[in-house]
């Protein structure tokens, strides 16, 4: 019984960490978008980058890897 409790606690902790990492990633993406805005990127380009980064995150792909593949 204690093994299942430990496993449940570990799974809960992993879920909490994953949620926190998602929040951190979103904040970092916001900062990146601000940085891109300073580089005079058009609004359409910003929206496309935001869309691509969100799709990458949802797919479990690291945004840095996706950018390399896309040549960004």
C-alpha cells in the first residue's frame, strides 16, 4: 500500500512541476515576443511565431529545437 501512496505522491509532484514549467515557459515566450517586438517584427510575424511556439509546446517539442528546424 505504501508503494502506491509513494507513486501517487511522485506523480502528483511531477504534475505540479510540469504545470509550473508550463507557466515558466509561457512567461519566457512572452519575454521572447517582447524581444522580437523590439527587433521591429510585424504583428503578423509575431502572431505566427506565437502560434508556432504554442503548437511546439503542446506537441512536447522544445521551442529552441523547433526554431532551428524552421530556420528562425
